[in-house]
C-alpha cells in the first residue's frame, strides 16, 4: 500500500495500522502529533506520521507514552469513600438485594419510555450506577470490570472498523 507523510487533524480519529483507533489531540510545531488510543487512553507523541490509501495511519516511532491522567480523580475517591461506607453500614446481602431492585426499577422506566409514559430514566440510571460501584466494592472486581470493559470497547471498535473500512 502507498504511504505518504501526513499531519493528522486534531479532533479526528484514525485507524492505526498496528490496531486500534487513535484520536489526534494536538499537533506540535514540527508536525509531531499527540495521539490517544480511544479504547485504552494510551497517549503518545507520534513522530513521522504516514497515511495509507485506505486512510489508516502509522508512525515511524513514538515517545512520551503514558495513560492520560483521568479527570476528577479526587472526586472519584470521595464517591468511593461514601459507597464503601454504605456497604460497611448495610452489608453485602442488603446491598446486593438493593442492586437487583434498582435494576428492576430501571427496566420499568425503560418500558414506561417505550410506551410513551412519563419516565424517570436518568434517576434510575444514576441509582444503577451507584449500585454497580457498590458491587465492585463487594466483589472486589473493579480492576477486572475496567479491563473487560476496555477490551469489549476495543473489540467493538474493531468490529465497526471491519464493517465500514478505515473511514471514521
Ligand atoms: Mg431507584
């Protein structure tokens, strides 16, 4: 395949020859580009970017590879403290029952929306999110959930790419 030197556009996603979609965050003065893997958050500075006929890209080498710092980590720690206190106070069995109940409430609101009735989808989605976080505390599997979540998003990205070619 033909490869030409290329300057990515900030705000645009590109399929990388090595796999995965990378979003261009910014372009530095000399044409180096800061790229972030959409699924994993892995961010790097790409040197010597090239583009192929199918719109996919690669680069000669990269530097400064790191996971982009997540925003609001302080906030997340505070939320975690409150949810851990909830599990400690009411116990595993009660909170698992509560998770089941909140998921049922969300199901009901989704049906209400489908039937054109008033609904409280946002409220019940928030309740389910709170309970899912408590499940991570109870089952000590937050790391697994995050890893599997990212693997599944990456697989979805791959499937979408296979379906429509390199155009993003
Ligand atoms: Mg509820």
